[in-house]
C-alpha cells in the first residue's frame, strides 16, 4: 500500500491490548505494505478506490506475517507486510503488457518517493520498465513548485528509458496545466481530470488544451484523500501494529494484456 514513516509506540499491552511477540522492540524506520494481486483475491464488492484499498489492506494485515528487511541498496531497516513479489506477468510477452502506476502523494513530495516506488514495484513485478506513471497531487497555483523536484526525478527515469509516459492527476483547470507544461522539460502525455460539478462533461478549456498540447484525457474517479493518516492508524491499531504511521506515498499498479484487454494484475504498494 505504501511506504510509511513510523514512530514506535509503547507496547500495546500497556494500552489495554495484547502485543505481538518481538514487534514492540523492533528498530525499523519504515513500513512497506503490499496487497499483492487483488485482481485474484478481491471480492469486488467495493464502491470505489478508497473502499478497495481499505478492503485490500484489511486482507493483507489479517493474512500476512510482518517481516523485517532492509531497504534495497541501503541499510535502512523496513518492516514488510504482504506479498512483495509477483510472478503473474512472467508468462506473458512484456511487449504485450501495459503497466501503469498511479502515485498518490499525501504531502511533501520528494524525489525519494519516486525512487522508493519504482524500486519496490519493478522488483515486485519483475520488470525493468514502466509504461506510464501518473502522479496525483492536489495542485494549486502556489503548490506547483513543490511538485517540481519529484517530477525532475521522473524525467530522469524517462531519459534513462525506465518510464515511457508521464501523467498528472489533481490539477483543477486548464490554467494550471498550461502553467505546469511551461515549468517542466517532459510534459505529461496523460491527464486525469474530474467532470464539472453536477455534470458528466469535462471543462471545454481542458478539452481544447488537450488538442493543442497533445495529451490524452482520462476520467479521474479517485477521491482526493484516498487514505488519511487517521484511517490508516485506526486499521493498523486493530491489527496490533505498535507504531504511529504516517503515509509517505501510496501507489496503485495495474497490468493489462493489450492484445486481449485482460486485467492481469492490480494492487497497492
């Protein structure tokens, strides 16, 4: 589901709950939650992506045993929960697959979010390239510059051939998209937008801009706050994780077989 910054709490037994053996004394600094392929495990009774994420998170915490590992290429301890490897795409021709990642940044975007996301997902999916990375950021005129360092890191991955396309989500109008395109070197080729309030149509200004700037438009159905700190803490408390968790990033991946238009894999990391 995400890499999270954590702070150790007192053992849960001191808070009226039963603690798990050896967890309260762990020295890990981050938690990685991975749902695995929910296209195979989910019951699909959810009404949206927030419910889908929460249902998958509950299943992961119920069925998985936490394992303490290290961050790839570093000595930083990390508590890993869930299935972090997938063999679903190995039997398929990689050229026939479309792999899309949507990266949700709750706050304070940094280049390290890109590195963490791509390191974990390319390892999990056993691939070296990603077709599309879409970044959700609740953009405002004053916040565009905050996203720029993260985008520069994505541009570096594009130049190295590790990402084919970039996209954005959360921008509220044509003026913001136009301003963003003037700031960046590699412009987004895919843009997720909301329909106008009370209608099923996209703002005409954005439609016109997509033609002049050459990006594809997609409907954005994800909520603004897909997983709050309070909601995540409530869920992890229920499952007796003795930590205070602050989500650093949340990534959803989707793997589609292009020739058959079949959803092969989908999950949250």
